[in-house]
C-alpha cells in the first residue's frame, strides 16, 4: 500500500490543488479575505511540492547536505519522510479552514509561511557558497520561487489583515506558539525521526537541480 501511494501521492496532491483553486475561483467572491488566505495556503503547498520534487526538484539534496549527510539522496530526508511531511501539512492546512476565525490559527499559518521563506533563503545562501566555484550564480534553490511568491506574499497579506481587523491577545500568541510547535513536531520532526534510515528503499534517484553543479 505504501509503495503504491509513493507512486501516486504527488498526482493526488496536484489534483487536490486544482480542485481547491477551482472552488476558490467559483466561490471566492463570497468569502472574506481571511478565509481566502487560509484556503490559499492549501493551494500553494502542491505548487511548492512540485517545485521541490519535480520542477526542477532536488530540495532533498540541499536539505540533506545542510545537515552534513554523506548520503544526500536519501538521508535523513527520503521520499518517504518528505511525503509524510507534505501530506500531513496539507491535512493541517485544509483543517485550518474550519477554524479561520481564530486569530491564532491564522498567525500560526502565517508563521509557517514565513518559515518557508526563511528556510529557502538559508538554503539559497548555503548552496550558493557551496557551489559558486562550480558555476552557481544565484541564490535560487528548489522551492524558493513558490516560497517567496506564494507563502511569502500570503504571509504579508495575513499580517496586514490581522493588523487591520483583529485584536490580538496574549492568549492568541500563546496558542500560536503551541500550534507552531505541534505543527513542527508532527509535520517535520516525528516523520523524519521515525522513518529516516540510511538503508531506506525510498531514496531519490538523483540530485536533480544540483546535478549540473556536481559534474564540473
């Protein structure tokens, strides 16, 4: 079952993203800006996954290299661990649409959007320094475009909406921190800790985007 899901989950995620986008286009005029922004996060994630995995792909390689891996195509991030991370994240983001009226839910989603921007900036700088002697001339890395143009722009819009229409309390900040920690635990830390393995059969086939810098 897991092997079958491994082969189709990205296509399922893309299909879900298209359906969510169509619903937004058809029904969005009746929604509040806040609800649209929360909904939008679940549309951006499939695009982000596509950029990291396939077009151009290779996010795993920079991630693993940054953690000092000597097996950057499969450890600690493998197809399995990243699949779990993305799928769990999509469930969390979709579930958040039912609780969009709470400031702390929007703040937590905003926090994760900003974290995506920060991490891809970090990876961009790290990989540029690592491969500039091999011909890398920009900070671009797989996932950076959708992180900035998707998650980053959405986060800014969320911040503006909160400033203009919300009264944020200390409780909101506390619950935001709790939700961020829970998301980090269940979306990232646990999948990687439980399923990472140097002997995994779910390794990536190649460094993809970074291949051109390894052959120089």
